[in-house]
């Protein structure tokens, strides 16, 4: 598991961002009903190759036909923000 954490950090340093997709799809047994699925992975915006690979898998291997995919992404590693205070605290 430690190796996975290191590879995730390395990917974030290579412009991968946390990507969340809400996928609405038709239920296989009841095609008029929509079901929601939330997918989350590190991916590269704006092309999203990891998400596209997952959606290709969905379309070829799963029964529920895709209806709508909403995508959001956020950088997890950001420059730090500093706030200076006007006081000083002494700790013994």
C-alpha cells in the first residue's frame, strides 16, 4: 500500500488531478429509469485519458447504456498559502 501512495504523489506532481465523474446510466432491467454512479481517480485534464478508458470499458462490458457524464477535477497538491500574524507566542 505504501508503494501506491508514493505512485499517487508522483502522478500528482506530473499534473494528474483528482477527477470525479457522476455517471448517469439507464438501468439494464428498466431502461426508462436512470441510475447514478460516482467514479473517482487521478487523471489529466482536459483530455481525461483514464476516464475515457473507463467509459470505453463501460460501453463494451457493462449493460447499462450511458446517459450523461458530469466531470469535475481539483488539484490536490497546491502552493501553500501563508498568513502572517501580528502577534508572538512564547511556549516554555
